[in-house]
């Protein structure tokens, strides 16, 4: 019985460590989120169409813009 308890506690502890590591690497870790638009990009493209703008504004939505 004590061996099963030790295994359970070890797995639970490992799960908590993984959970805390995942939380630190997410958006809450303080990484900046840029605004939409070519002027906010580090390396803006030479051409920027209205479709590009709509796609950039909708990211990370799963659906493309209606005019695509």
C-alpha cells in the first residue's frame, strides 16, 4: 500500500511541475503581443493589401476573413 502511495505522489508531483512549466511559457510570461498592421511588424512586407490587413487582424482566429 505504501509503495502505491509513493508512486501516486511521485506522479502527482511530476504533473504539478509540468503544469507550472507550461504556465510560465504562455502569454502570461510577459511576452509582448504586437498590434495588427504592417507598421507594427519587425520586418514589414513591401506590399500590404486589404486582404493582408484583414488576415492579420483576424489572427489567431481559425476562420479566414470573409473577403479571402
